[in-house]
C-alpha cells in the first residue's frame, strides 16, 4: 500500500460455497450516498457483491504481491472467514466497479466461527477480556489506480459509523510487511521495522501476544534504515499499539505484525471524526 493519510489493515463458516448466505452489518445502514469524489461506499448485501470484493483482493494480493492463494474459485481470494464477515465496498461511480474493500469480523460472528483470523497467526489469550467489543479488520486493499487517499478515507468513515452504531471500541488486525527489500527477498526489512516500532509503540504487557510461526528476528539484520509501510505508520499515528513480534505468513510471504487500536486511544482530532458519524 502506498503512503495514504488514513490507514486500513491489510493490517483477518467455511468459505462462501454454494451460494451460502452472508452476514450483514449488525446494525445495517442505508446505502451510502455518493461522496462527491466519484466514489460511493456500501456494505455488501448479497453474494455477488462479496464476489466483487474477492476478485479485487485476488488482483491485489496474487497479481501484485505474488501471494499463493488456496481458493475454491479461480480469480477470487476466498478464505474460511469470509462468510462470517461484513464486507465494506467502495465503488467507482462511473463504472460501478469495486475499487476498495475491507472486511470486518464482529464479536458475535467471531464466536460463531470459533476464532478470528488473527488467532491463526497469534496466541491471543491475553485479549480475552476485550473480545466482547472487539472487531477484527482485514483483507483491506485498494485498486492500484485509486491509492491517492480518497478511497481509504471513505472506507474509514464507514467503519467509524459501524463501530459507533454497534457500540464497539476495539480493533485488531495483522499489518503486513513484505519479505523483500531493495529487490531482494529477505526478512531484514521486517526485522528492522519490528525493532523500530517495538521501541516506541508496544502495548502494555497485559495485552502482548506471541506468534505461532515467529519470524526469526534475532537471526536477521534489524539495523536497516527502512520506513514502515504506510498502513503501519498510519495506525501508529492513530494511537495503535503493536502487540508482539511478527509472525511469518508463508502464503503471502509477509511478516505480520499484530496491532490493536482502541477508540479511547485515538488522538482528539480522530476521535471527533468517529463521533461525528
């Protein structure tokens, strides 16, 4: 993800098979009006809309990032959690194409599926007291020609309203760091970013978690002068905390940082953004 003013997580019912019903927002809202910038935002209401989001995800994750996706439908990124998630869509008004998406796993749906995506990568035992009002954000992506910021702002605004309507106050997710730097496949960049953020933005010990498949940061060069991805920098600006060392995701070939953001920790100007919706 290129540098953007407001972040999403690229930061996680068994895969939309046979026309299975999908979840709708816990407190749905009317379809969003046009934003005045040539885009509109809405929550997916039926399977065709979810499929459009999954096609965009496949385009970005497999086509751009080279992820190895195991999917029951060619050209779509489909995983075990999609049927349980709310899918937020941004469409280009002139073409009606989905150009941005985000998925949200609510506490009720997490209980139904038995975990969050993040539980697969991390032991989240220490977050058990937060789960009742905690959503997981994931599978965020924006089409390459729309990464100037407006799409992310639209997604973030709709998410703010969702959190407020459903009286949710905590967000978690995995923020991905590509396992390459300067054209070389390596974990050194991820180890260096971990060193930076762990020195300044670690969560309190009672919220810290451990990766199930750790990136071996102690055996990597953590001294590179590299910038964190825009996703991570953006969330840190919003008061997010890093929950622990990165996990290695071999399918996406990324190092994933567990991150947590609470509405109460938002800087005042961003909290007003939430409260205004």
